[in-house]
């Protein structure tokens, strides 16, 4: 009985290490991204996953209106926002 328990120990140990090294940090990163996307407000300056910079002009449930230039507005999915920039970054 003890030999089978000892043979399973490395497998269990590898799973525990994998959880703390890969899975847990990824879940934390997803949670932070979700909180950032939910906290978006009109007038925030954002960067999209495609590298487009713009200012949030309209808010919807799953889409945002982002003004990328004077009079040019595009609609993007909320999940495409990668980063919120400090105010005044885009001139």
C-alpha cells in the first residue's frame, strides 16, 4: 500500500506546483482584466488589443464606442481593451 502511495506522490506534487506557478497567476490576471473592463467610463483613454488608441465615447453592455480621431468613432468589444491610459495621454 505504501509503495503505490509513494509512486503517486510525484504526480500530486507536480500538479500542486503547476497550480501555483501557472494556473493561479493566470486566474488573478483574468480577474484584474475583468475588473478593469467593468470600471470603464465615458472619457477614459484606452488601448485596444489591435494597438488602437482612443477615448471612450459610448458605453454599451458588450460594446464600446471609441473615438480614435475627431469625428471618427469605431465600435469595439469590451474585451478588446487591453489598457486604460492616464488622462491626457492622447492629444
